C-alpha cells in the first residue's frame, strides 16, 4: 500500500481503515489531503479485496475542517481580472468537491467514525459517507458560516437528506455545536458510543458484517440508494430492474440460497 | 367479492381489509400473491364504496417476503442466451414492481398494520403503503442482502423518504432486525401498539377517521403527496393549482362548510 | 415603515418582526393578508438593514388559517362556464401561493415562532419558513381536509421534506392535532419553549445570532438549501461552485478570517 | 391471430401490419379502437416472432381522428358534481393516452404509413410511432383546436421533439393543413412516396431491413432513444452502460461479428 | 390604453399589436423598455378581449438589442465589494429575464414579425415568442458574443429547442448574420415575406385565425407546449389529463361541435 | 506538445488541430485512442493559449469507428460469473464514454471536420462535438446496429438533439448511409464543402473567428448551451444569471465596448 502524507490507510481483512493523519493540526485538511482522498478512494473502489471502508481521525479529533492556510494561498493566486478569478475559483471548488464525490461514488460503503471535532469541511466529508457513528463527546458544527462563506464541498446538498430540512437550516445558519446524543436524535449519526475505543470497535463490527455479504449485492444496493436520492421513484424502479437483469444471473444468489438452506454462512468471491 | 388464493379481502363499511393469507408459510409471497395484489388494488381503486384500505397478515406474521420457491422457478426458466435472459428477468422484476405500484397508485390511502415478521419483500410492500403501524414485537429486516441481491421491488427507492438516508443504508447493508419501538423512532412506523388486537383496533380507528372525510379531498391529497416526492416544489404547486381548479367546484366544500357552521359531521358522497 | 391592515412589522436592529395581527379573528388570513405578505417580504428582501425575519401571531394564536369569508366570496364570483371558472380558480390559487413563495424566496432567513392555533393555511405558511419554534401548547393541524379540500398553498409540497413521508400522510389525511412536544419529535419544530414570552425571547436570540453572520454567506446558504431540495446533488454542487466563484471574492471572508485570528467578532456590512 | 372490430392485424414474416379498419368512417377512432390498440400492441410486444410493426389505414385515409360519437357519449355520462366529473374525465383521458403509450412503450419499432387524412387523434397516434412516411397527398392537421379543446392524447407532448418548437405552435394554434412535402421538410415524415402502393412497398422495405437486425439490439436502441428524450445526457449514458452490461454478453454480437467477417448476413434468434 | 415611452400598443379586434417604438435608435432596448414589457404583457394576459399579440418594430428595424447606455449605467453602479456587486448583477439579470418570461408566460400566443435588424437582446425576445415570421431581408445575429459576454436573457436557453443544437452553437459562437431564407430553413422563422407590408399583413392574418378559435383551448395548448418542453412526456400527459378534467366541461366544446355540425363558424366567449 | 500513438495534435495559433491518426486502419479507434482522447482534451481544456479545437481524420477517412480487435479483446477477459462480467463491462463502457465526455465538457468549442467514413463510434464522437462540417462525399452511418448492439458511447443520447427524433430512429434502426448533402439537410452538419482541402480551410476559418472572441464569453456560452439541453428553461435562466454575476465584472466587456466604439477588433487575454 502507498504511503500518504495527510492520510493513512490500513487494510484489516476486507476492511480499509482510512485515517486522517495530521493529529498535530487537529487533522485539518491541507492541499495533500484533497489529492490523497481521490487516490485512496480510487484504490478502495478498484481493489477487489476491499469491501468496505472506515474513515476516522488520528489523535484527538476527527477533523477541524479545511486548513485555513489553503484558503490564504488560494487568495494569493488571484489575478487582475475578476471574471478569470471567478473561473479559477469555480474550478478549484469543483476540484475539492471531487474528493468527496470519490467517497460517495466509491462502489463500496464508507463509514465515518467520529470523535472530537468534526467541523466545517469535516461535515462535508461525513455527509458523503454512507453512515456515521460517533462518541458521545463528538462535536459537530457547520463552521463555514463563521468563515463568511456558504459551505461548498457538499454539506448543503447532502445533509438535508440525512437530518431533514428544518434542523438543517438551524445548523447551517448558526453554526452551533451539536454533540453525540443530539446528533443521533436528529439522524446525523446512527449510534453513539461511550468513547473512542468502543466507537472503533463498534464500527469495525458493522463494517465486518457488511464485508461478509455478497459484494455484488452491496455495490448494487449502494448504487440504488444514491440513485434514488436524485431521481423519481419510477426512474429508480426502472434502474434497479435493468441492473438486476444482469446481477440476478450471478453465482452469489445460488451461494446465498445454499447457505440459507444449510444454515451456514455463504463465502462470496470478491 | 372475489375469492383469492394467497390473499383475502373483507369490506367493513368503507374500509377494505386486505389480508395476506398463507399463514402456514408465514405469508410468503408466492406467484398468486403478485397477480392478486394487482387485481385487489385495482378493485379498491375503482370501487366507489371503498375509501381506504388496510393490509395486515393472517396468522402470526405480516409476511416473510418473497417465496423462495418463486426465485427457484425463475432460475429454472433461463435460456442459453445471457442477453435474452437479462431481458426476461428485467421484465419479470418490472412485473413484480407493478404489484406494489398498484398500492402506491391506488387513489385511496393504504395502511399497513404489521405484526410478527415483516422481512424482505414485505418491506418493499409497506414502503409503498401510505402509513405503517406495528406491534412492539414486529420484526423488520431488509433481508434481500442475505439472499445475495439488491432489493428490487421498491424498498431502496421509497424507504429513504420515510426513514432518512443515514439509517436507510445501515439497514440495507446489514439486514439487521429492527423492532417496533426503534421502528417508530426512525419514522418507519407512526405508532406502536401492545399487541395484534390493539394494533388492528387502532388502525381500523384511523382508517375510519379517513373514511369519514371527503373522498375527493383524500384522493387529491394522496395524489399531491406522491407527486411532490418526485417533483420540485414549484412543479408541485402548479399541479395542485391545476387539480383544485376543478375540485374546488365540487359540492364537498359546501357540505364541509355547512357541517362546520352547524357543528355536525358532513356526509360525503363516495 | 408602512402601515398594514392584517399584519404588523417592527424592526429591531437587523431583525424584522412580522406579526399576524387580527387577534380578534384568531389571526385568520383575509384578503388583505395575502397582498400584504407579498409587500412585506419584498421589503424584507430588498432592505439591506434587515438580515433576518421572525413571524409570530398577535394575541392568543399564531393563526387559524384562511378566513372562511374569503372562500365564500370566491364561490360567489363564479360564472356560468365551468372551464372559465376553473381557469379563474387556478389563477387565484397561484396568487395565494405567491404570498408564501415570497417567504421562501426571500433571500433572508424567516423564522416562525408559533403559539396557540396554527392550523390550515398557517401550516402552509410555516412550511415555507426556514425554521419553526413553538410553545409546548401550540396546536398544529392540517385542517384543510375537514374543509373538503386538498391543501393547496404549499403544505403538501414542502412539509414532507421537514417531517418525512410517513407522518406527513397521517397528519394530512386525518387532520389530527399535534402539540409542541410531538411536533419537535417529528421535526416540525426545532425546539419547544414553556410559554409565549420565552418562545419570543428564544427565537429573537437565534435571529440575533444569524444577524451577526456575514449576510452574503447567509443568503448564499439559504439559496443553496432551497435549491438542493429540488435538484440532484450533482446539480447542487455545480451551482454552489458557480455561486461561490463570485462570492469568495467578497471582503467578508477576509473580515471573518481576521476576526477568527484576533478572536474578536467580525462586523459585516449589510 | 385474434379478430378485431376496428382494427385488423396481418403478420408478414417478422412484420406485423396493423390496419385501422373502419374505412366507411374514414377510420375514425371509436370505443373499440382504443381497447384493441392496447391488446394489439401488447401482442406485438410479447410475440417473439414479430420484430417490427407497421400502422396504416384501410381505404382512402389513415384516420380522421377520434369518433365524435365517443365524445358525445362521454358528455352524456356526467353526474351532478363537477369535481367527480373532473375525476372521471381525467381518468378517461389517461385511458385513451394508454392506447398510444402502448405504441411508444412497445419494445419493437412501430412505423406509420400515412395516406389521405391524418387529423386530430391520428396525429397523436403517429407522434407515438417511431417513424412516419407518407404519400405526397397525405393531409395532416392538429384538428383538436377546432373542436374547442387542447389535444390531450400525446401530440402536444411528443410532436415538438419531431418538428421543433416553432412550427409546432403554428400547427397547434391554427390547425392548418400540411401535405406530404411540407411534412417532410419539417421532419414530420422521413420520406414522401408518390402514392399509396409505393408508400406501403417502401415502408415494408424499411420494416424488412429492421427485422433483419438483432432484435435485442433494436429493442435496446428503441429503449435508449425514448429514455434519452426524457432524461439528461448524463442519465442516458449511465442507463445504456447498465443496459449493455448484460446485453453485450448476448450471442448476437458474436453472430454479427462472424457475419461481418464472412460477409454473409447474420441470422438472429427472435 | 396606457401610453408608453419605448413601446406602443394598438388593439385591433382581439389582436394586440405591440410595437417597439424607438425608431431613431433602431429600437434599442432602454431602461423603460424592460419595465414596459412586463406591464404590457401583464395587460395582454389579463385583458379578456385580447386573444393574441403581435410584436414588431416601428421604423426600419425590429430591434438592435439592448441599449449600450444601459450597460454603461449598470457598470457605474458598482460598489467596492465584488461579492455584493455580483449579487446586484445577478438580480438585475433576473429582472431583465422577467420581461421576456412575461412574454412566454402570457397565456395568449405572441407572434414576432421581424424586419431589419434583429440582433442581441432582440434574439432573446423572439425566442420567448410562440412563433416568428420575417421579411427576406431581416438580419438576425446573436450579437452578445461580440460584446464580450454570454447572452443572458434567454437565447441560450430557448433557441436550441427552435433551431436544433448544431446550428445553435455556430450562431452563438460566431455571431454571424443570418437572413430570412436561411432563418426559415433552420426553423428560426416559420415563413418569409417579400417586404414589411406583406409581413404584417401575413402575420395579422395568422393572428386573426388564432383569435377565432376557442380562447380556452388556445391557452391550454400554449400551456401544454411550454410545459412539455421542460418536462418528460409522462409528466406532460398527466398534466394535460388533469388540465382537461376541468376544461372539457366548458361550453366551448359544445359550441365547437354545433358549429362543426352546422358547418358555420363558432363564436366563442372571451 | 506530447507525442501520441493513435492521435496527433498540432497547434496553429489559438487553434488545436486534433487528427485521428491511424490512416492505414481507416482511423479505427483502438485502445490507445480512448486514453489519448482524455489526455488531449484535458490539455485543450487547461491550456490557456488554446481557444478552440478542430478534430479531423488523417488519410482518406474521418474514422471507421471502434477497432473490432478491442471488442474481441474485451470478450476474452470475461470470467465465470455473469454478474461480475456485467459489472466489468459496465465500467468499461463508462470508461469509453468518458473519452467523449471529455470533448463535450472541454470548456473550449470543438469542431468536427468530416470526410470519408464516419461510422459507428465516429458518430458517437461527432455527436459530442459542438459543430460538424463535412465534404459532400462524407459517409455517415450508425453502424453499431450491424454489430448486434445498441450504440453506447453517446450517439443515442446526443444526436436526437441535433437531427430530431424522427430521422434519428430511422438511422439508428437501419444503419443506412447518409452523405454530405442529406446530412446538412437534417442538421447533422452545418455546411458541406466540395472536398477535403476546402473543408479544412473552411473549418479553420470558422475556428479562427471563434478564437478571436472573448475566451471567457465563449466558455460561458458553451457551458450554457450544454446546461440548457439537460435542464428546464427556468433552471437555465437562473444559472446564466448566477454565472454572469461574476463574468460581467470581467475586463472583456470593457475591451469589447471600446473596440465597438472605435470600430477596431478587440484583443482579449487568454
């Protein structure tokens, strides 16, 4: 496996554990982070032996969001022409978005395990994950509003589908802190754990369950849920029928059926 | 009323009570089930004296989902050509979907009353219903993942609108069991009852309330909520304005107004 | 500031407080109300010194919904031709919808503070607001069903995004009452206050927090959340990138950054 | 093959020739016509030996459109309540639309061969066909406007994609006659023939060419063009990739490749 | 009728003739033009006795597009903050767009009669009209590209539906001139007339034909064609079914039917 | 500039001339072609000195489409599992599509200059270009149907917007040849030239005209036309207003204005 600068990847069986790895900087997302995210999730996507990924933060926090030095540097690259600057900024925002699109579009489920700070760009990141779990003391905040800007790496697009429209706006306009239990109550996280160790243990357990399923079926399920969010139910039904036209001819169904009959777990190919 | 093989229909006043009726097989959905569903909900739709429908399971369970014998039979009908098999499978999936589309597109509200097992295809079915109520011991599971396939009869398209994106994925990837109280907490069911008898009594009470309203207004309301799920707010507002252009000329408004003034219940025509 | 007949507007710093002001009629929405709403939210939108608006009801209630006298009058204006009547009704419904569209499309956040009755058209109104807060005794009901009609001023389009599809249908079909705590549990309101005084104090506090943020960033955030509700995530990401291409060139980011460094609050221009 | 009342079906090899068969009434579309259309195109769709269909008119005309006796009868079935009448009319229009949806959704291409009158409902019908060919003297007119109504069986939805927005509106607002050559110039028909005999001969020739192709490839192509009309290019690209995931595993590609190498025509299974 | 500064309106029977009336300035669109357009088409829309509108240019040209003095003035109103300037520009563009949206959304057909220059903003305007007719010497050009900007008042959105994607891009990128005959060939105009007098006579004739039809049917037809351009065929079919649910109950159908039987023209109410 | 294997790139001033460069194989698209297309159009997109691109074929033809050896190789890579093969094929089709998406999404206009064969995959390619020009003897054919498959690299999605729905289906179902003049008549190409030399000269002239315009305005125009094809007019209008909020603050407008006043050509920065 490749060595990374701002991230770290470990493979435990079929689970890729991706750590944001700048603990001295509260895992702030620097230039390297954005590029490495694309590389890593491209690797997760195309590596058959990886069936599910977990993201967590090294050290005391998940992540404090985008590194302010990056913003300062971008500001320094502006030219004389407002129009051309706008084009440059637009393309840069699209480039950052691509890092989290890589998480969402990765064919394998990606689970966020959150402890400590999860603010600003970190909310954008976990919104692109499939599920979120946290410690009771995890601290969530849509901090962009306090930087004088509208969040532009995915929070405002994806989070309303997770926590609903009403609370979404309160958090986005005020930037107020939300902790583990309230996060669970509003659907931001699925479960709350007492501390970091039990969080990682719990999330690894869930990841392990997923890794034991038919990888083809898991990938189809992820594709369908993502597709359904952005399309009508009628379009979604037609899509799964077309998808399953091929996939129901896979061996995995026979394996699952046999396993079901014999009451033994099925062993699926990658 | 017609006699059915895998289902049973009773009419109590303006309420059609549809029972899944293979109790010895935990109400598994066999070939007859899918055809009869279409017939029954076509009948509910076009029968003026029926204003609302309730679906529940005969015996100890709501339903254990699709009958595995059906899947085995489908597997036996495959030809030599993968492409033509794909077309055949696709059309078969669309045919099964049509059974639950008939529930969703039925002009009258359809309420699921769930006790015991509600797994696999049964989740697809209740996702197409208007509301869901359950006993505390009701057992929900998106079981398709353990059959080596992505659910393809509506769960992945409709359920996210009901329980939100985050928990949706956990349930779809892991297939884990959810019971009554957790189901209520995540919005999967609206209310939990102590046992089967109180469940049926409670749901019949709600159905009775709906049956007493203007049928025209109820049908318009169902159409609008369904339409809004799949369209922008602007499109939805234009649609209700066009719809009500005719419907506000109905007698039901005058009846309702008179009833409101006299503080007596209105009696609406079917 | 202009004098209104059915509404009242007060400006407290950067907060516009809009009161529905027919307390003797439980703040029923009469002809003047609908016209004045458009005027007032046009004023809120274009007045730089106003950064956020709060809507509440004068007297004992938020609002009992549309004034039945209005419906009676509309009924009296019908001609001999059903087709031309339909066109007239359609255009009238679109006109009423425009009043609440003005709330939703206003660039500044609009917060509903609800006490007492909030029924019928009042639900349509608060569905178009950004957030909702209420007293414990606030009484919510989608009352249109009891008037023999499908609600047509926005409830059926906007509310499902706030409370989810399952409970939405129960409330819309039965018109049953919901009080403060249940409203909070289903996401209809974000927080419940003990009484009217603490409600107003709480909401003014939240409004004040929002008013202290960069107005440009708040307006961008509102635009993005509204846009995302009605578009795919991909479209939403492209839109914010295009939007921020200009907005990230604003002074507000530098002000925010400086404030962040100096740990003093930023003072943003209107 | 079944006997029909208002239509007639002949099978010539892999081509189904569907004739509108009320020549004494200029092939006006009566009650039987609408039901039989659904039956026939369901048969075309599911009958493997049929690979393409041709529609033409028996006698001197293609069709004079809906039989006015049908409209008169519908008018006679109205009740006292405007709202309930509206619901009944709406459902009846949807029922008529279903007849031409059956043409569009039929998996096999459907070609219209037009001579004589093709007016009113006949324009709706040919708009749902894949391609249109005509004699020089064929007479086209969107006649509904002269019946005091907006065309409601598909012309206004499908025809703009065929002839463009500008000429579409002229024809729809004025109902003016268009003959063969002008029809070809605006894209309404693909080719003009001197008379009825050469028209039928020419269309049968085109149908024969299509019938010789891989049926699976033809069906996929029809599905894609229809889908693309109503979806974004991005959605369309994703759909064909998913579709061809199965279809490129068919034997037809190998047959085609072998035929290409040996320069002999391929013989595809139905 | 009101007096206007940059436009002039004449009513001839049921036809409103709107003239762009700054002949000394080649009918360049100044500040007054944009406001008056909204007023005039609001008047056309709500005035029952007007059934169709014709737009043409006074003097030697249709219009040379936006008055450059307006652009210069807008440039002079900029502040110090790029972000706030962007917001101001965006709102101004939306305001100009609203003038041509008023043409498109007007319930009555609007026909452009073009002679002389029709460049820049004038192309945006005629793209929002229902149909276009021109003299042989009419001179069309998407001139915005030579002003260093992308056209932003509707050309790039509406014109592709009229002339197709391929020629659209050539005209938009090069700004090259197109004259009457080529305009007709590409579908930009429906017919070419020898000179201004025959153009106006011809267009008034077409307008007169439209004015003689059922106004209700014409309005429904315009609404449907506009709706279909922006929605799927399935959505369009559902919309016309809902629309006609009321409209087919109008007297106009009976009048049309009676007229048809007696072979006399029907006289429809406004 | 980089050396390529199956393509060749020359830069003439601001024009990139991309040649498909396997003349001995009739420019069939081999494995290298697909990868190099992405690289080249990424280079065109990001290289400021390139403002427009032209694609043509080296030797006697534009291109004979996909190299059949590629299909044979893909067939050889299949595994035992139909489902996993389907996933592999799907991803491969998406990969090929990406090569032509790179043409469409390139910010600079791309013009196809076609002579000789342009069949199969070559039609997919030119459909993704902005405009198409051809020699009289150019030979177009949607050849995929004769390979037993539905075209899956963009023809079926993009071409209907260029040539209309009716002729689209004839060409896609029959695969028949179309030559220059007919191609122009149906809008497939914008102009026909006598031979290859005049074609290249003519297209270079058009490219030169485009290269002289404001690059920012050209890029905005391309983005808007592409966006409009896939969105409603209302969405398109909002998008250009947001886009131009920044772009109208560019220097290019002042340069254009000054040039217009002084009647000298403007010189725009890249």
